[in-house]
């Protein structure tokens, strides 16, 4: 009986060990899964089944990996969240086409058409990338319309009814832009996308000022919202784009070369 009892204990011990190992492996798998990140980019009408992944630092790109498309034409891979830093990345295809996206550790699902990548792009998963592409489109829309409306207000007779209509349209345009900025950054102001939008936003100028005074305002205040102390924004195009944008305020083809050089030096010193 003693021998049988010892054997039973031995068998039970082995079962307990097996259960423990199984439980450990399950916990290990779930733990690794929770720290994994998936990226899925589906492209219709793609003429290539290969892509290259790059990290963006300012205006420069750094090669990371090659990715092959699956049978459905999608580029998918799963990686550990800590493998890539937070910031901008690029999936580059042939014919000088690419998709930029923000990596912040969350899963990403993007669909688009190879023939018109930007306009047909939809972010199915990833709030940061959804906000990023909304911001890009709104920026493009605001810049185009505001510049046209400014030209009208600068030259159109102020006593004409159309001048007042143009003013109202400009106010509406600015309010729409500012509302997006507030809504996209207030819920999580410390997130990478919120900090990027805050620094990359276009300056809001009082359209009632003359064009000369608007330019003076831009030279003085266009850099107000940029946080140059945010080192993580190096992994984006924020500083590069703002630098180029700011330098254009000092470009005057009618100025003599020596004066133009001094103006650009002042602009660079300011940056």
C-alpha cells in the first residue's frame, strides 16, 4: 500500500508539473501577444508585390526591412511593440509611391488604391493615423482656400456685398480649422499625434490686416506653436516642414541679393 501510495503521489506530481508548464506557456503566449503589434496595408490595383519599410527622421529616410505582399495584395507583418520607436514610418513601393504612417504601438489597418494612394486612403484601425490623414487633408484644404480668399479680400472693393460674403466664408473656414485642432488634441494632449498636430498646424492670421502686416505677423508668430524641445518630433516631418514654410516668408524676388541674404540669415537665426 505504501508503494502504491507513493506511485500515486508521483503520478499526481507529474500531472501537476504538466499543468504548470501548460499554464506557463499560455501566460507566456498571451504576454507576448499583448506586446505585439500588427500592421496591415491593403492596396488595390498594385503593380508590385514588394515594398520597403523606412523610418523617417526629418527629411531623411532610413531603410529597415523589405516586405512582400500576400495573395490578396496586402502587406502585413506582426512585430513587437518595442522594436520600433514612436514616430513616422514609410512603406515605399515602385514608381516613387509610398504610404506614410505613425507608429505609436497600436495596431494599424490601412486600405487604399495604388492609382490614387492619398485620396483613396482609409484608416480602418489606428486613431492616430486617422487623425493624421484628416489633418493632412484639412491643412491642404485650409491653405488653398485661405490664400485665395486673402487675395480677394486684399483687392476687392470693401463696400461691395461680395466682400462681406468672403469675410464670412473666411471666418467659417478658420473656425472649422480651429475646431479640428481643439478636438484632435484635447482628449489626449500628451499623445504623439496631438503633439505633432499642435506643432505642425498652420498659423491663423487676421485677414483684416493688410498683406504687408500679415507677412510681419507670420515672421513674428509663425513658430509660436512649435515645441522645439520635443525631441520625439524629430521622428516626423514637423520641424522640416515648418523650417521650409518659415523661410518662404523671407523670400522676395524683388529684393537685391545682399538684402535677401541678410533676410535669410535672420530667418535661420530665428529658427
